[in-house]
């Protein structure tokens, strides 16, 4: 597992590195202290499994920087870890294609849980974003976000028709980008569907979801 983490506050950066090394002892971790550092690193190395970055850092405007990072590494999930929780900013990051947004005030366990969810192919959406989005989103997306914010246990025997479609494509081994193309959805929406599938089936990754779906008869066979 290769992780790039970036923050212009050295103390926080070192603390985050400590947390990740403790949780993922075999991980290869690269540090950056600015957007300039990130861009320089990505010139020579792009095979990261995760990019975890602060929002406001020297070297570039955050919006331009995130667009450039996503363009350079379109398949690498990006998680923002920031003290900023403004509605318009969070929405713009998800529109760009960010896979998660984490507050610096979150506990270590919650940060790790968000990382694990994103690494499993899901999308971490903070409760604040869910509450804001449900007030302004179109009805289909509002229902989707509402199901994500529900704290009650999800009935593992019930998947929506759209989630079953996504699940079948997961069984074919298709990446999120291809699934989004085939279904006419955004990658962000596909990630949310995958998050709901993982929750409903009570599993932690895509492969386990496919295997359990086969066992439950949700899909007929595990496709190669």
C-alpha cells in the first residue's frame, strides 16, 4: 500500500504519519508539505493507492491543485483532511472527484475508518455534507444520500435495482469509471452506491461483496 500524505503543518503531518504507520505497518508513505511538493512527487511517481491531503496549502489554489492532482492520478482516491467545513467548498471537492472529506477534529479511529471505506471502493461523506445535500439535491440523489445518513441497521437482503446493477459490474471487475460510464452516472454517485452495498452486505471490500452476493443469490454467479 502506497500512501501520499500532505500537510503544511509539520506537527500534524508527523502525527498523521504516525497514525498511518501504526495502522498500516507495511505501507510505503511519502510526505509532502505543500502543493508544490505534491506536484514534484507526482512527476516521478504516480502509483499511489491513496492521496491524503490538506486543503489550504502553499503552492497553488486548492481548487486548481485538486483538479491537477485528479488529472495526474485519475484512478487514485483522494481524501481531504481539513479544518474547513464550508458547504460550497465541500461540494466543489466532491464535484472534482474527491473520495472523502475528513475533519481534523475527527478521532484517529474515525479517520482510519474513513480511509478503509475509501480503499474498499466506497466514498466517505461527512454527516454535515449529507444534511446539506439532502436539502438541495434532486429527488433521486436525495434518497441516496438519505440512506447513507440512516443510522439504523441496513437490511442486508434488500438492494435497490441500481445497486444490483452496480454489484453485477463489480462482479465483472470493472473500475468505478467504467461503471459510471455504462450506467450514465458520475463516479461520485457510483462510489456512494458501492458504500451502500458494502453496508447492506456487511462486508468491507468489493470482492467480499461479490462473494456474499453470490452466496445470497443476489447475483447468479461470480463473473471473471
